[in-house]
């Protein structure tokens, strides 16, 4: 039987906030490291370090490297999380 997670640890994230951060690139659904780090409530640098340390535990298709052109397009289209909440 699985251990129960204390209620205080459970943080409900509205589905809409997650869906807004999913992009389809090259036919694959992806999320940016900055958004995943925010979901896990850790700095992006710490998130990326944890991913690098645990590569052998992650699925082969977990990491998706954007081209510089793709990154630029996303930067120009993306609304920062704090700004999106204000509207």
C-alpha cells in the first residue's frame, strides 16, 4: 500500500495554468524548464541540475532541446507568469 502524502504537502495547481505552458514543437508537447521549475517551486538552475544528475532515471524523450530560432519565437510569444495573473 502506498504511503499517504500529508495534506499540507499537496498543492493544487489549476489545470489551465499548466495547459497554458504546454507548447507543441516539432509535433511534440513540451514544457519549458522555467515553467517546470515554477511548478516544483524550485529555482530553474536547481531544476536543471537535478535533471542532469538523474538522466538515467528519466525517459529517453524527457529532454527536448530547442533550436535558437524556436527559443526566440517562444520568448517573443510568451507572457511571463506574473504578468498573466494580472490580466
